[in-house]
């Protein structure tokens, strides 16, 4: 070959053109057929999901051209770019958020060594930058062809989930299947979102369940969105479609700080004044402690514009846990719900509330507790199920919390449940009560039956004597000012001034600082 026969030198422009071709190939994915198959399942592609999550045009991808190096079982002939997971960062309402999204079109979103390494890197970046991490999950578990290397990849994810816990918000969005060990990563994060019909989570699938136990069940029946939202409590939020789900993720992020060293982002007070009267509360809450009402309507009157983001809305419905704003500032709200089980505390309610208290305390979110609780749920199943240790979880969480804590007693506050629901005796900074409050060891009827049992039994008119003693007990120990007279309630307030009083108290406590004793970590009840 002569000098004149040599190919022309490769220029920078040629290389740039080649780069654009590779990027476009990575962006489009494996094939149009694979994309059509994804859509046929009613699912968006990974990149479409990222575009819905992040502010337009802000996504910066990391390791787009990464490919696996595995051989055997035909893997060496199939080495797509991204290796089935898209990683990077962008913004949500202008704040940095890191994200990784499984691409089910590539290896079914299954995790291999290169795939896992990309996730490890983006998790490390999120922790170092102090920014929220969102995982868009749509994968078939470990890549079987890569064997133990894939399993080790999950170990690295779990370790980072744990290291990031309480440091940055971690949000798992389930948009497809999540089976086996893969399900433990979402369980380690702060919030889990699911979409009906398209997302499932389980450790062992329906086929294994049937083979081992003989039980026949569908994937959704075993681990679908409604099961985990209403029965197991694994999922915090459930939605009908991906678009609504991802919009709600954006809203949740707007209520959370970027990390544990920051406060939740405030909003200007706006057109809902902090001193707005809440006269309607006088009619919403019956004075008769035996009559139910919807506590959510009470909360909507108190918070800014009536906007609540309820966590675990469909699980343990006898207690409400929600994020909202009062005077533009984020607050975590816990409230007994008299519409369900009369608002008692049981095993599931205690677990739900304890986790929420811990979350708020980790991310500097003040706690507001609205109390209307008749006690803990009695029964053999509750006692044998460990109501003592489960109730202790909530007690431990409150006692360990150093954020501002305000409690408001609306009506009933009986026995141990009164103490556990952030009473002054376990460290609430401020405790208020309405004139309808009843704080006591137990209800007047039960107390009278215990204290005056012999006197009632020996009377010629036991019912009349019982009624007399019940009235006397109420008058002596359960009048609205009994606790206030003893300093166990800071003030008895007019329900119409509830929002004004709470807003002022939260403003005062904004600079609260409290230290816990030096220790490696506590040993909370399990």
C-alpha cells in the first residue's frame, strides 16, 4: 500500500459523530420490539419515567456506555449499553436528586455485576452530595447467568441503603416485579410507592408458594400493590398509574430536606394566615367521647390549605400519619382516627406510628400529635402477638426524638395509650387540650366498677349507685382542667384557635436544640 492508498486520518469530528451514534443507541434501548412489549404491559420505559420524575432537561446520566464483561451462557454475544440500569442525577423543583431506573427491556432489568456497580456508584454519590435517592424499580432480580457476582451486587446495595438510612431520604418506586432478595432494598428505604396491576413484591413467587404449601395464588394476590398497601404495610403509597405515582414522588420530595443536616424546605406563608380561626372544629368533633368522627377532616382544618400527604393511608387506619405544612413549615402529624377501631392503639398502629416518628426525627421534621385514644386494643391475639413490645416501639421512638414535639388532646386520653401518645411525661415540649378532654387511667364506667365494686354489688339499687359513682368519678378526676391544674397540660385552648396556637408554638420551637446521651446506638424494642 502506498502512502496515497492509506485511509484518511480520523478527526475529532468523526469521533464526535461516532459518540453521538453510540449515545443515541444507548438512549433508544435494545429494539423497538422490546419497547412495544414494555408498553403492552401498560408500563413506561425507564427514560420516560426519569423524565416524569425530574425537572425537564436536568437529567445528567452517569456511565451510559457501561457494558458487562461476563462470559458464558451466551452473555458474551449480548452486551448492550447501560447494562439494564440508567443512573444519574437531576433536579426536582430545583433541588438535586439522584436516581437509578431499571430498564426491563434489557435482561428483564436483572442485576449483574456491572449493573450493580453502577447502582453502587450513584448511591455513593447521593450520600456524598447529601441529596435524596430515588430508585425506579422494574427488574427480575439477580442475573442468574452471572451467579454469585450478582448476589454480591445486592449485598453492596443493602449495605449502602443502611449507611444512607437517616442521612438522606431514600424513596423506592415499584413499577414492575421485584422478587427474592431484591425486595429487601425497598424495605430498607424510607418510602415505598407501588402501582396497581403492574408492580409486585414477594420473596418467593406464586409457583414456589404452591409447590411448598399447595396454596394457589396470583402474583397480585401474593404481593400486589393493594396487598402491600393495606395488609402487609410494606408499601406507603399506592396509585393507579405511573404518571400519578411519579407526580406524588415529586410532591413528597418537596416536603423533605435534602439530608439530615438541613431543615425541610419552607414555603412563604401564602394566603392561608397562621391565625385563621377554625370554628368549624366545634361541630366536627362531638363532645360525647363515644361518638366517632373523621380525624382527617380535623387535620384539614388545621394545616395550610387542607393539604395532607398521608403515609400508609390504607394500613393500620386507626392512626393517621401525615406530612403537611402549618404557616408554610413542614410538620409530621400523628393522630388517632376514631372512625376505625375507635382510634385504639394496636400492634400495627404502634409499628406504623413508631416508624413515622423515627423518620420525622431523623430529618428534622417537627412532630404534632393529636390525641383521642381510648387505650390499647384488648384481646388474646394482641397479647400473644406482642402488643407489649410493639407498643414499646412507639414509646421508644417518641422518647428518643429530639425534634420539636407538640401534643393536643381533643377528647379521650386513657391509660398507657395516653402516656405513649407523646404525653408531657415522656418529653413533649408543649401539651395542649380542648375543653372536651378526658385524661384518666381509664374511662369513668370502668373506673367506677373497679373502685366501687363492693359498694355497687351490696346496694339495693346497683344501677343507680353505679351511675352516681360514675358521675362522681368524672367530676372528681376527669373534668377538663384536672390535668392543667397539675401542670400536665400547658394550656386548655378554644378549638377555634387551634391553628393559631399550634403555628405560634411551632415558630417558638423552631430553634430547639436537644442532645441525647453519647452512645453507639440504642437498642429499641423489636
